[in-house]
C-alpha cells in the first residue's frame, strides 16, 4: 500500500506543478521591447548567359542495297556549317553485275551461246576467250567461223566500243566535285 501511495503522491505533485507553473508565469509583468530599423540595399551587377547546344548536323541519307538482288551502289554525302546544312545521295548502276546476272539467267534458261555472248561484252572476258582459243560467238557463229568474223570486224571488239565510255566514273567524279563545290561555298558563308 505504501508503494501505491508513493506513486499516487508523485502523480499529484506532478499534476500540481503542471497546473501551478502557468499561473506563476501569468502573474509576472510582460516585457515590451520596441525597436525601429531602417535600411537601404542597392545592388549593381552584370549577368551573362551562355547557351551550350549541340552543333547543327546534316545527316547524309543511308542508301543501301544489302540483302536485295540489285546491281546498284549507294553514294551519299553531307556538308554542314553553323548556318546551313546540305545532304544528298544517289545510286550508281554496276553494269558488270547486271551483265553477270543476265548471263546467269540466260544460261539457266538453256541459252548457253547467248549467255557467253553477254559475258563477251566485257573486254576482259573477250580477251580471255580469245587467248584460250575459244573466241566469243559472233552473230550466232561459234568456233573458227566466229574467229574469222571477229577479225573482219575489229571495230566491234568490246574494248573499241567501251573506249572513252566511263559513265559510272564520270558520275562519281561529278558527284564528288559537286559536293566539294557546295562545301566550299558553305564554308565561305
């Protein structure tokens, strides 16, 4: 019982202290403080903003013929300055590739002389056939008859017909020259 009484007494003491403490603080006179402050702030400054952005880019088109049965080669390029960008592209036919495909198709259809004649339009094949002693067919004639006709008409030899004709090289040179000129003009801007 003594133990309960001491707990009870301690609770009453805490309760009375809690109730009495605000009454003591309320009875005291309040302290009033007055102050007046005046200030002026003047700020002068200079602000600079630098915007960092990625450079402009001219992206050349992707011209691919991989995975397809085409005899073309893609050419593309791009030129970029701080102001203007130009890009372009084109395809170039590979005539030798076309000749090989045509010859294979003719051979698969059973037209062996026509297939060989198609290949003989290339001066390298024409020369190789002549050196092997099996001349290229001439208007349906083969063997010695074809050889005789080729000797009578040397102007029809493939090397004479292709001399001075480099369409693909001219196209590539023209494209490179055009892009070079465009790039130079853009750099002068």
